[in-house]
């Protein structure tokens, strides 16, 4: 809770791990002896402002994840209520299903990828406080490479000014009623968004960018897992 407003975190965790190439879903891959989703939840359980966590998974994983979460939370001091709900066919649909399961006494929602184990929880309070002036806040990193615009054959047709270009990540924080409205309209308009901020932008919402921590890695490839292990080796079990 922050400023008397209850906060819920939605954690989409339905990745198939195709790019990993080993048949194991990426959220269940081991990192430093623990599964990636376990690391993500450990960090969220540390947050003093999150009142409830909703993990969103496909039907085939529900029973397994319920059992795992109960076991993982037994080994923590956290009492944060954590439940598992059925997702949809896409990430966007899964977040919408998660939103529909949130009770009406919550006012703020955090959306965070299940495969980003280095959750910058120290930034969550700052992001939630920004909702006094904005409809949402997202973490992102500045573009550092030169950006090129290419045509359909791969030929460069221009160079993009990177000064105002950011690569957006999660966590993303929104007013709950705003995100519900944005998802509902997105469904009506058949918009396929790559993140929740896109849907809020679509209804005219103002979303603030907050510079992310450098280690806020999303694990989708074997190389990402290698980098994450290197980060863990340097930082220790505290992530």
C-alpha cells in the first residue's frame, strides 16, 4: 500500500521458451539453483508496497505453479497474498485476464514480466508516487546504438535520432481503472500491443519514463541466461 492506496502486481509467466531451444519453459529454467520465476517472486515479496501478487499462467501450468509458489513462499518471511490465474492466448490477453481477477479495493497495478528476475523494487515506490501526475510510469533504458530505418528489403533509408529513443521494460505501473479501460478499448479495436503502456497511450494517457537499472534483464535466450548468471555471481544471492 502507498498513500492509502492498495497495490497489486500482475506477473505474466506463460512463455514457451522456444528461443531457449531446450524444451523447458524459460520461467522454470534454473538460475543460481532457483527457477527464474522464483527469483522474480522473491524480489516482489520483498516490496513493502505490494499487497497482492497475481501470477498468470496457461492452463497446463496452473497446478504446478500453485504448488511451487506455496513451497517457495514457505521459505520466505513474506505474507503477501499470492494467487495463480489462467491467462489468455497472448501476453496482452493474459494481462487482461489478470486485471479481471483484481478486486475493486485496489487502485494501483504493477505489471512485471515473470522472466525479469532482477526486479528494481527500489524504483516501485517512486513510480507509484508519479501516478499523482501521470496515468502510468515505466522503466526503460536509453538507446545507445545508432538506429537505422530500413525498407522491406533491408536497405537503410534513414538514420533515427536516438536522443529521445528509449527501450521500454517492466515493471510498468498504472492506475488500475486506467489500465482496465485501456485493455477493454484495445480489445474492441483489435489492437495488438507489445506492452501495456502502448494501450494506455492509445486512449490518450500520459506515461512517464523512469530510467531503469542496468541489470533489469529479460531472460529469453541462452545468452541472456549466461549474462544473468554472471550478474548473480557478482551480486550474490541478494540479486
